[in-house]
């Protein structure tokens, strides 16, 4: 180890990714055998000098390259330092090592600090950041006399430790380790972190979990927070820091808009399906009307299921932000992404089916299809095509090849461009519908003969109006969403417009597709007026019947009275 330290300190060993890997492996081997050897303060100094050298800010880029092939390299380094520090022998005085990229403070447990507790403050002038560790005296009294407590602060390690699955959370303070051989005896430690970036918010007190190589908040919670610092309490010892969200209050506003809008959308779609069920037998007498309402029901159903999976995805993302993502969470996130992709595509393809229906009834007027055949074609376009696209997207990218975004249950863009598997088919469906509308407008200008032809023409026009309204709304919504993701547009107005339009699609469908239909309105009016009339009729009949029975009973009794009187006389 002495030879390694001399090579590194004298800068005769470059910090290329390959050399970094070798140094980390050697440091790991040294920490493994440290328990079998007598570690001196000098040996510990050499070990820390080596760590300081490879944590230099100039090596961060090389660490980034190394972590692409060996994601656990920085975690292994941190674990090696902790294991080596546990073997530091007892000192008769405090040991302090101050380096630009690592600072160590060690103290022997004695009668004095058993009465006062343990405190270690770190002030890094190079990075203008501070931190403090405090262990109450009740906890120190659990440790044997002569034990060595070691605290370590790393100002640059936060930049090379693997990030959590949610990229919106960042390490916003020093990484501080607190170690002692008898780790299990300490179950209360307080850590104060100065915030590196005061604009971040939503604090998570975390420790580094070497098993899953990720930050974990089990046993740690924020006890106090000011504008510049956070105090965390933890029930164990290891390496700690704070995670803070890179989102802003505007993100919370957008989240509220989305949640409220989706709730309105779900309620609107359920109401729309109920309306369709009430008027179904009145509005599906003609074949074109029947197919039109089949499309409407499946448009509503597709968006309803997509919204439900959107809620599942939002809950899954919130859990991932608060906890380390588990396999079950990842599986549910993959499922949510797949079904959101599939059912949103189904929405657009059923809209396209509706457009093809009016194209068929206006352009291909001499070609007649049976109802069963039309149903088969409609379901093939509406569900089979989106299913094929969704499955191919999942298989071609794969969960391990960035099928999803790292911060949400939705198709990835940065790593695999999987989002194009939704955007391109959706925009293609909208474009085809708009082209169909142009052709239909031209065709319906011709005169029609007969009452049946006129009624068919009215049905086509009603359907065309709905497509003319919904297609631009849906197309514009996702065009804005795609531009936000692809260009990383920071304009808050675009985010708000997208959130409103996207979350209220169910309300648009209820108003412009279901309730704006004159036949649906007439059928609802007849249904409710008939039920009211029936109720009133029942009350009248009941009243008349009751009166008739009373009158008849009176007459019978009257006759009996007359008969009895004559008999007595």
C-alpha cells in the first residue's frame, strides 16, 4: 500500500478509467485484509491520500466513463474506505486529516466524550460547504472504552455515485460517513447538511445502501429544515447525505392540473358510457349509426383505461421517489407504460376508424359491407394495430434498453427514442382523418335523393363535425407534448397548455362526441320524459283506483244499510 500511495501522490499514475478501476480494486483488497493486519495512523494517512487523489474534480469525467461499464465502482470505493476506517486503531488524541476532496476526523471513546457526546464539524473552504455529525452521549455510552469513532466527509463523491431511478432528485450536500467497529450499538445519529443549491426542495434524508447500490431512506428522516440547511436523524451508522428534488413549485402546479384534469376526464368518460347505454337502442337502428356508436364507445373505453393506468403510473412514480425502486415497482411501471401506450394509441386508431367510416359511407357508396364484416375491420384497426405497435416497441427496446423514462412510467426519449412509437402513429392517424374530412366535405356537396339518403348524409355530417373538432385538439395536444420532450422546452405556458388539454380529453369526448349528437339529445329527452310521464301516470292511476275502490265500498255499505233497515221494519 505504501508503494501505491507514493506512485499516486507523486502523480506517476494517471487517473484514466482503466487506472481508476485498478486503484479501486487495490483499495478494496487492502480494506479486506486490514482486519488481519495492524493498521497504523501512517498507513491510514497513505490510504486517505490515495482516495483524495482519485476523487479530484479533474477525474470526474474519467469516473463517468468508468461507471458506464462498472456502475458499482464508486460504491466499491466508498465501501472500501468505510471498511478500512473501522480498523483504525485507538488513538490517545484526535486524528484529523484535511484534504481538498476528503476530510477525516477520528476520536477515541473515553470518559470525557461519554459525558458530552460526539460531535464532528466539516468545513470545506474549496467547495464552500459544511456538515456536522452529532451522536448523543447516551449512544456513546453504549460503546466500549477505547473504541474509535471515525467521521468522513466527501465533497465530490456525490457527483460520481450512481443516481437513483428518479433523475429529478440530486445529492444536495456533503456525503458524510460515520463508522465504528460496533456499528450495531448506535441507533441514533444526527447529521446537519448545508444545502449546496438552495433552489432545490422536497428533502429526503438518505443513506447509501451497498446491497442495491442506491440511496435509501429507511431509518432516516428530516428533523429540521431551514433555507440553507437540513438536519437529519438516522437510526444506524453508514454513509449519509440528502436528496432534494430538482423540480420547482411550477411542477407541483402542473401535477395538480394533471390530477384534477384526469379525475374530471375519468368521470366524464364514465358518464359518456352510461349515456351511450341509455340511448343505445334508439340511436343504432341504421348500420352507419350503429358503427358510429361502436367507435364512440371504444374511443371512450380506450381513453378511460388509459387514464386509469396513468393514475397507476403516477402512484408508482411517487413511490419510486420516496423509496428505492423494487422489482415489483419496476414491473408495475413497465406494465403501466405498455398499457398507457397501447390504449392511447387505441384512442387514435378508433378515431381513425370513425374517419374511415364516413369515408366509406360518402366515397364508396356503391360498395356495401355487412355489419359483422365492418365490426371485424373496425376492431382490427382499433385494437390489433395498436397492440402490434406496442408489443414491437417493448420487444425492440426491452426494459433493460431504456423502454421507459428514468423518472416516469412512460416511453423513453433520451436513450431509445421509443416515444416515436406513439407520436408517429398518433399524428399519422390525425393527419389521415384531416385528409378524409377534406374529401368528405367535397363529396357531401352533391345533392341527395330520398329521405333515407338525406338521413345518411346527416349522420355523416354529424360524425364529420366531431372528427373536425377532436382531431385537431388531440393532434395539437400531443404535438405540444412531443415538442416539450424533444426540444426540452422550458416554457411554462406550453407545459400548462399540454397538461390541461391532455388531462381533459375525456371531457372533450363527452361534450363533442357524445352529448353534441342531436339524436342522443332527443333520445335522452324521450327517455327521461317517458320515465317522468310513466311515474305521473302511475300516480294518477293509483289515485283513481283508490278513489274508485273507496266509492265502490261506500256504495256496497250503503246498500247493506238500506237492506238491514227494511228487514227490521
